[in-house]
C-alpha cells in the first residue's frame, strides 16, 4: 500500500485528479469506479477543470459508482446519481449512458451490477472514500469480506451522520445498495482518499490494524495495487 500524505483536502483532490487523469490518458477507454461523499468533491472539481481547460477526454470512459440509497429516485437531491451529475458528469464530455450507479429503486437482483462490471472488463481504477467507522462504499463493520453488490443496512452512526442532509429524521435512508467488499477488491487499482481528524482512527486500521471484518477498510491491506491519499490530520495516528 502506497501512502501519500498531503496538506489538506484541496491538495488531496489535486493529487488524486492527477493520478486519474494520467490513467485516462494511458487508457482512454478506462473503466473507473467512483465514490460519493464530501471527500472526493475537490477531486471531481479538479477533473472538471482538466476537461474544460486541458481537454482531458472522458468521451470513451465507463464509470460504475459504489452505492446508492435505497428508495431514492435518481432525481432526488440526496441521491448519489444526482450528486454525480452535479459534481462531475454534467460538466465533462462523458457519455452519460456509460455511467452506472446501482438503482435504489429496482432491487430485484443487485448482484447483476457485478455482472455488468465484469462485462465491461472490470474496474481499472476504483476511487474510494472512507467512513469514520471504516466503511468503504456502504459496507459497514461486520460485512463479509466475500460480499458482492447487495442491499445493506446502514449503521446507526452512518444514519446519524447522514441526517444533516435531510430535512426530517424520517427521510434519512436506513438502507442502501452497495458494491460489496469482494466487488471492490476485484478492481485492478484502488485509490482511497481520507482527510480530517475524524478519519484518523479508520486510517490507522486501514494501514496498520489487524485485517478484520470489524474494520471493513482493513481488507485493502490485501490488495496489491492500492494508494491512499491522506492529509496530516487523517494521518495523525500512524
Ligand atoms: C458515505 C459513502 C462513502 C463515503 C463516506 C464518507 O457513507 N457511502 O462512499 O466514503 O460516506 O463520506 P465523507 O467523504 O463525506 O466523509
């Protein structure tokens, strides 16, 4: 695991976007795995700039997002489809038909999502954030390392932390559809970003902790091509 320590989230976004841009130039038909949350917003802003100012070409890439809230329509302002459109897809020359996000509505056969990823040739580069409790995607502590895409229950701490985005408590989703840990580990390369002191404990378990399902992120120690970009605050327990 390569660890890159940066000053702050802004610099993390620049470093991550530079890596992603390099990979796109090397392989214009790259399959990217994408993440939501506040952490990768600066990465997406930098990628938008690279597209608009330096002609970075997204026209032939394919993307698969990690997760979506159960029950939210793609048009809901808190859905991850809405987030991706607002923060990235609406501002770059991507073919939206080649952007995939698990459906939070059609829950018949979530594992079909893994088949779609496989049919596209697998994920070349997977971008990840990190939950305070060590979750990746929405794979909460206790999730099996063998998990594939599935409907998952959110931890109480995740529900509470997400409640700030919804106007009433009742609206906060308690479940999501998430790529599983095995789905994520199948990616050829992983790039995880974590910034802020509230991520320090999870970063410790990610880099130095025992590999245990109690800290889902710890599975990444077993991946042969992982880079993590963390700021000084998130690195404080290493
Ligand atoms: C959510 C997402 C994760 C994300 C995490 C951290 O739970 N499902 O993919 O990594 O939040 O969010 P933030 O980057 O806002 O701290």
